[in-house]
């Protein structure tokens, strides 16, 4: 049996967001790792005159980015779901 067209559209839109955000996050991890391999001296430099190296700061930024992208994904998917439910309900 076929799924409702609105539900199928919701799944397709959600999948597009999921793959786009996942690709961006995986890409940032790969850039971080490859940069650490080829230019480790940049990661070893102190950040803003402190004893904390740039590599640690960038690692924390990637972790923060993953949290922000997760929140963004949840908000977008909830809005998509709400719009799909609104489209499905008959208007009076």
C-alpha cells in the first residue's frame, strides 16, 4: 500500500535536510583531521595569547557546530511536520 502523498513529501524534505546537514558536519570533521595532518604547526599555536592551542579551540567549535546543527534539524523537521499536518486537515 502506498503512503499518503503529503507524508511522502515530508519524508523527502526531511531526508534532504538530514543528508545536507550530515554532509556538512562530516566534511568539517574531515577538513579538521586533514588539516591536522598536513599543517599541525597551526594547531599547535596558542589561541589569543593563552596556553590553549588552536587545535583544541577548533575541536570545540566542531562539537558546538554539531549541537547547533542538531537543534536546527529538529526545528526544521518539526516545522515541516506541522505544515504537513496543517495541509492534511480539512479547512472549515
